[in-house]
């Protein structure tokens, strides 16, 4: 099996001071970022690149819990699976 390129690239680095405090009602932005992260992670969440198209309901079933964990992490909330 050939080695896969696992290099990650960043377009920009932004300090927390530049970003500032999240505004009330920024839930849409958090959800948007969480969904993008889940979609980017889809091949790993599905166990590798699928050879065939994945049915939408199955894909949603796999991505939704991960998206929720990412959104909770961004908001600084403990996920339901974390103790504490």
C-alpha cells in the first residue's frame, strides 16, 4: 500500500486577540465551522475513502455526532460523552 500524504496546510494564523469575543447569536458561525470540519473529516469518520457513493442518511448519521462534538468544543462546552 503506498504511503498517503498527510501534510496539513494553513491559509492563515489568527491570534485569539484578533478574533475577539464571540458575539451572542454566533451559533450559526459555530455550526458552519463544525459542519465544515465534519465534512473535511468524513473519509476518516467513514473508515477510509468509500469506493461507492454513501447514502445521504448514512453519511448524516456518521457526521452529525462529530459535528456536535466539534461545536461543543468551539463553544467550550463539555460534550455529552465527556465525564465531568
